[in-house]
């Protein structure tokens, strides 16, 4: 029950400010925000996270409406706990602290979890010699341990491992991180723009309207193309790459 109470408490007493996306200065502080803050600012704007939170919230509302002894009580509470497990597992949230309302200013507690051990071992025959490689347990969402043989071409092995990783992404419905910390920091100046675009889209603004406000010096066609690219990138961060931001205490060195 504590995860539900905490989520409600945070949304009631720590509401997120309502920003006017047309005003660039409202988003200026995010250009120098710490990674954990930015991680939540992107995640809470994710349409997918908002949908999962709504399902989680409804499950707890229904569970709390039943008293002990009622026939539906055990099933409703099981559903609520399953919803908590689902949303925390999917969005890298701490199970004890639970999710946070997208309208809350308070960020959740993010955590890393092991990914299931790869079920297969790669095997290959080269010039009559048998080679084998496989994955050790993945202990961190952005790290993978591999076995490399020094009597084989390293480049060849990396290509084979890359192909296996791509297969596991589909199998686990998981995207292995590709950007390093340096790249994340280099994008820091764009994060306020990404957040503005996400807010504008949430309010129903068109690409033309957003382009006119954010890129007024560009030709309309060019500005709208930039907005489309920025929106695609912003959505990817909100749905996937937000977790990488949470590991950086500082975005600017």
C-alpha cells in the first residue's frame, strides 16, 4: 500500500509546474539540470509511461475499494501488485518506492536490474577448428560481458556478437544503450528544446506552429523538418534513453 500512498502524496504536495511551451525561458534551467532531474522530466512526458501509470493507478483504486473478507479482495490486490511489478520492471523503477504520477515534480527512484541470461551459445567452425562464444550474466542495463578469443579475428567476433545482441533486443523487448556519457553531455543544449516540443505536442500543437516558435529564422519547410527530427529524438529519450540520463550527476563538465 505504501507505493500507492507515496505516489498520491507526491502528486498532491509536489505538483510539477505547468510550463508554457511558447516561452523558451521556462525551459532554460533544464539546460543545466542534473541527469536524474532530466531523466524524470523526459519519462513523465512519455505517452507510454502515462498510459502505464493510468493502468497502475486504476488497479490500486479498485483494490483499495474492497475490504478484507469480500470475495474480490484477494484478486484485486493481486492485480494491483502485479501492475506495480509490471510498471517498475518496464521503466527501471525501484519496486519498494514505486512509480510516480506524471504530474508530480518528485522523481521516482531508478534502478538497474539484471537482464535474463542469454539462453544460447554461439558456435562457429573456421578452417576445421571449433570456436564457441557466449554471454555471461548481464549485470547492468548498459553493460554486457562477452568472451573474446585471441586466436581469432577480434573484428569478426565483434560482428558476430553485434548480430546476437540485435536478436536479443527483439527477444527481450529491450534496447541496448548506444550513446556514451560524452554524447549525452553534448546533447545537453538540446534537452530544453526536446522538452518544449513534447509539451507542445501534448497540447495538440502542429509541427508548423512549433517550428515557428522554436526555429523562427529557418525557412518553414526546413524548420518543420527539424521539429520532426527533434520530436522523434525526444520521444526516444522519453521512452528509452531517459535511464541513461539518470546515471549522470552532471551533464556539463
